[in-house]
């Protein structure tokens, strides 16, 4: 699972720099969830709206710094 998260972060970094293939790969990863939630939303444009939401989320994504607990204590 950790490798999958690292791969997604890598793709997001590339996508934010304008790599259209990276955007397509990210969207492709989320297609099953898009289809599922699009049906639940119950309107025709839900699928497209969710894809647009993903593309916008990519541009807004900022990774969280995961500091080691000891590193945090050293800063105090």
C-alpha cells in the first residue's frame, strides 16, 4: 500500500507540473470510485463532474510533512 501511495504522490507531482499523461493515469486509478459515486449521485453529469473535481484536486494538493516524532521533539 505504501508503494501505491508513493506512486500516486509521484504522479500528482508530475501532473501539477503539466504532465497530461500523469493526470490521465490518476483519473484512470479513480474510475471505479467515480463510477460508483456517480451512480449514487443520480444525475447525468455526475461522472463528468467527479472527473473535473479530481483534476482540480490534483492542482490543489499539498503533501503533508510527516515528521518523525523525535524530529518534532527536537524542534521544541
